[in-house]
């Protein structure tokens, strides 16, 4: 992956978790049960996007990255 493309994807993810990700967004992406669970995890981590993202499985990460790139590209 080209450096500028990778950097943009990382920036999108950071902006998304900081500015857009909330309980409604989580439920929209993952459904009520999983979305609420993930949101609660995000809150427990004190909104630390890096730690939250690091604890997610690959499928969840893919969904979050795709959504971030859709919103911020």
C-alpha cells in the first residue's frame, strides 16, 4: 500500500473514532446487541480509540475502517 494511502486510512480511522463514533453509529453498524456491547467497551476504555481498535477482531476492524473511509474520503 502506498504510504499516502495508508496514512489517509489511518487519519480517517482516527477522525471517525474521535468525531463520529457513538452509540447510535455503533448500533447502526453492528446491530443492537453487538453495537451496544462495542459501544460499552469503547466507554470502558474511556474513548481511547487506539485501545478499542486494538481489542477488536479483524472483522470488526474492517467494518470500522470501511465506514471511516466512506465518511471521510
